[in-house]
């Protein structure tokens, strides 16, 4: 092979590589665009349904949204936002659309599966744990996974405005079912939250009729706790 032929060959290979890279970038951009559109539409629709509770979606509207999100997820399986959106979608159907008890349970189980994927793909994000804890509490699945997720939530977002009331509420609700070790880890945080964020904690516990239980069982030795006076 002459030097000129070798040069042409190198140039040809370089062009092929550039074409392949460009094609990959185009495919990635298209997939990312589809994912973004799907997750935006999904969360916007759910938020709208929740806000306008008197205008619940028809079953075919819910199915179209689920199909769109599932198609996007099939092209982007490692997208935690799509998993989170699908979790919310199944959770909405379980709680807000007419279903039998068994059908509602199945929808919640689908939601839980998606929230597990969110945690797997984005382990530092607290809301994956919050959604999993919330879903499991709603079906009474107060198991080891529930306890571990609750502890992870305390570890990652103990003082956020959107997480603190939920942590206190779910910890108090599940207290009789938690193992001693889990209670030991949770109790200092719960007492500190009750003292430092009394207003938020009181509001959350009163709304769920858990205030008396919290004061009599969890904070029984803390006679000076402002929350329980």
C-alpha cells in the first residue's frame, strides 16, 4: 500500500468514526428529548388531576399517559424521573380512581416497584425513599424495607420542609411495628424535631390523630417537651 493509499484509508476510517459518533449523539439527544417530554407531561398531568379533584381523568386518559411514559421508559430504562412519574401515576390510580381493593393494591405494588428503581438509580435523592415509605405505609407493608427506607430518609433529608413532617408522621404511625433497633435510631431525631420544629410536627401529628400517641409513647419521658404540654 502506497503512502497516499494509507492516508486515504486513515481519512476514510476517521470519517466513519465521526459519522458513528454523530449518529450516537443524535440518538442520545432524541432519546433524552423523548424522556424529558414524557416526564414533563406525566408530572404536569398528575399535578393537574390532583389540583382539580372534581375533574378526574377518564380511564382512557390515564392509559394513554401510562402508555406514553412506558414507551419513553423502554427507550431510556435508566431514567429515574420516568420511574418516579410512573410510580406517581400508579399511586394516583390506586387512590383516586374507582378500583376494587385488590386492583388498588396491585396499582400500589406497581408504584412501589418504580420507587425501588428510583432509589437504585438515584440513591442520594431523598424523595425516592419518601415515596417508597409513603406507598408502603398506605398498604400496611411496615416491613424491613420500610424501616430501612425511613432511616435513609432521616439520614438524607432530616430537616427539609417537605420531608420532616412526613418522617415524623410515618415514624409515629409505624412505631408499634418497628424493631427496637430502629426505634432507638429514630427516637433522638423525633424528639429533636419536636423541640426545634414544634409547629410543623404538631400540625402533621394533629392532622393524622397521632399527637397523643407521640407524646404518651415516644416522648413519654420528655416532660418538658413543648409539643406535649
